[in-house]
C-alpha cells in the first residue's frame, strides 16, 4: 500500500501523483466496504468471547468500533446511503489534498520589496523577468513575514498564502462539510464532530469544545500582554520612521477587530521576530548557523540512541524514490528492528509541510515472522545557500525534533496485530492510537529541544571553528525563554482554529456566529479568528481551502494537538524529575514500556496513568506557558 500511495506525496511527475491518489482512493474504498459488511460484523460480534488476552480484547474492541463507525449495524438502505456519502467525502478529500500538493503558487517581488531579508536568502530565490519568485511554502514565506521591512510585501505574501487553492477547494469544502454532516445523521449522531470524537480520548463534542474554550480563556491575559508589547514596538518604529521622513508602507486594515492595538495580521511575525532579537538577543539568522541540517540530524539521532537504545545506520543500498532521500537501518543490540527514510527538501508537487508517513506497520505474521516498522520524514527544509550548508531555523530544528519523536513512536511499537500498530489517517490502512493521543509522545520529546542539556549536545556552528563551536550559556538560557515567547498569541491562534474546526463540523453550512447568519466556512474562519486573536483578517481569503488538516483525517480533530500537548507537558515534567535523569536509558526504557511500545494495544488514558502513576494534570502545561 505504501508503494502505491506514497508517490502522491513525493513524486515529481504529475501522472504518478494522480495514479497514486487514485490507488489511495481504491484502497480506502476497499477498507470502507470491508467495515460496512454486516455479515462480517455479525461474525466478529459473535467471536468476541474468543478474545482471551488483553491485546486480543483490545483488537476486538477497536475493530468492532470501526464497523459501527461506518454503519455495519444499519439496515441495508441506510447503510448503502451512508456508503455513498462516505465515498463522496473520500473523493472530495483526495481531490482537495492533491490540489494543495500540486499548488506551486508564488509571488513575484523586486529585490527592493524584500528589504530587510538576508542578502543570501534573496540571492537564493529564483528569478523571473528580473523579479524574485517567492514561493508560498514555509522556507520562503516565513523569512519574508519575519524579516521584510516592507509592510505591503508582507501583506501580499500573507494574502497570497491565504488564497491558495481558494477557487478549486472552496466549493469542495462546502460540499464536504454538507456531506459529512448528512452521513453523521445517518448513523444517529447529531453532527460529524460527534461521530469523529466517539473514537477519541475526548469522547464527545462537549468535552472537546469545553477544553478549547477553557484554554482560550486561560490564554487571554497572556494574549493581551503579547499584543500590547507588539503594538508598542510597532508604534516606536513608526515614530522613528516619521522622524526620518520615511512614509508608512501600509495602513492599518480598517479600525474594527483591533482591540485598540493597531496591529495587522501580517505585522505579528515581523514585530515578534524584532522583539525577540532585541529583548532576547536571539537572531534567527545567527542562531541557525548552529544548526546545520546534516550534523543536527545526526546529533538528534544520537540523543534518541542514548534514550531509547536504538542506533541509526545509513544504508545506501536500500531503494529510495529520489536521489536526495536518505535511508537508515534502525538497530537494537545489533539486530535490524526497523527502517527510517528522510526526504528533506522542497520539490514541485511534493507535500509542502513536515510530517511522518508510515510505510510499514510493526506486527507478527501468522507464521510467527516479525514484520519490521518503517516510516519516512517528509519535510521541506531549506537547501544550502550562499556557499553555506543547509541551516535550520530554531523553529525548524524544534519541529524536526518533534517529527523524529513520531518516528520513535513508529519504530518502538511492539504489537502482535498490525491494526494496533503506529499509523494515522494519511495512509489508507487502519491503525494507530486515538488521534488526540497521537501527538503526546512527540510533543513530550519535542520539549527537550529547549533544554540546556540537549542544546549543548546538538548545537554546533557550521564552520566548526574555535570558540564558535557551541552555543554560549547565555544564548542557551535565552532559548529556554522561547517556551513562553509570545505563547499567549500563538496558543490563542491555535485554539481559535481548533474551535473553528469543531464549529464547522457541528452542523452543515451555512453557519451562524454571534448573531450573523448565512456564513460560509471561509467567513466563519475569519470571524472566529478575529474574535479571539483581536486581529482583523484579510477579506476575500479562504485559509481553510489549503488547510491540510481538514482533508487528511483531522476533521473535528485539530483540538487534539492542544489536548496532546497538555498531557505531553505532564509526561515531560515526569521525565525531568526522574531520579535516573530525563534522558537516561532507564527513563527511555520506561517510556518505551508504558508509552511507545504498546501503541494502540492500550487506550491513551491507560498509558498515561501507567507512566505517571496518577491521573494526568494540566498544571505542568500551565507552568510551561507562564500561567
């Protein structure tokens, strides 16, 4: 299945991507038809008593819930109607996902319009008719939003980014939301969100919504503090420009939705980066010199080797789909226990963010053969530029640590049944933990990226010259402060998006929000985001048209990142205070035994309680965020 479907995400040939997308549709349709078979469902229900071991009982519970989720228990006519609705939803999702993958939109800008961006960065951009071709993918978009002193340029880039796939995916999303809601009603649920949440830790729409609203309320004081600081910095810069006789390059977008702070949405990254350099004396352009891609990955893998007892050896004989892909054999005590692939750089037609895609599950075949897990880290990291090696921004290094946490979950899984192995909805086969537990291990491990102990081991200047080798202690201490840097605004933005996701899946379109009726999904997104961030949103944009999560299995599930992060903080804190040490092999073996190894053989609640020795708490997360 992986060989058939992976090209949809990584191939440079449009025909192969299309064929792989069609193959994924067929495989998903096959599973859908299997789970909707009433005869098979009845047999499995009657066979429940044959499940003797806890793992067998868990398998029976998981599998039967999947049958009920697609209506195997319904009467023939209802079941057929549901099958048709779900099939159409799958087609819409595949089409929207592929539209996003195929999108290579860019903005043409002059070098003058990129004032403030690093010279090496500007020089690395391809040219078209004397102008710089600025991709809307993160390695180009983020530096421009953070560094470009021209407000109008930042606005252009943000607006173009939020209009990606708008014409093609906007109508598809409206139909998708309507069909999802109708399908949920067929199953007896009040809405699509209830259908999806029935299989997760949260369990219900009320539980997930209450969690999100609680987090938004908790973050409001920090959000207001962040906005006040950004606004004050913008005001000081404008005063300085006025004294110099320089003209403001873009006016505030109207007067509404600003909460009196006078900030535009496209101002936030710029002034947050400026303040970070001034107050923390952290310059992303300087800091990234300590995170050359090659060495950073090697050193992160060394940390995971020490913690989890796995070793990673390059093997150039393993088959790969592109010359830039790197393949590793993963070993434990000299024995191969899995495989890891790294596909790191942007290409036209390739998935444009970072994620881990499972290639093979871990399980034991009927004849007793142990089948080895495999996965690939698909990312879009910066290439070398200006004669320097590929360098990672701090946020990219942290994300890489997070994604490699997913890799460890995949590789450490030890299950008898493939359906209980590590997977998530990006692949067409079933498997994986509850979705709102999926991020717990990777988010817990990601938090080490801010720890002095890890930074001293991972950070090395790309030049390797003299005293420049390691980060100074003062810089390491400043990086530690990044855990709470602009956390109020950042978390508010995330939780408002999570609320929007729950809202669009709690009824069919059109929507109502605060007395305003007949809203499209795009309009609802702008209203919700503006209310909670207090930042006016760009009109006639549709961020949700290119928001992968709505199409790749995170529908009514975006809240799960925050849900996972709360529990991950508790997990991380427990590792930190471990007598044997946070990154010791003893702590790692306990993590493997209670969290990584079981995968879906246990519920998320069970695994957390087993590791923590108590009920999970939000206190560690609140402390990390400065609450």
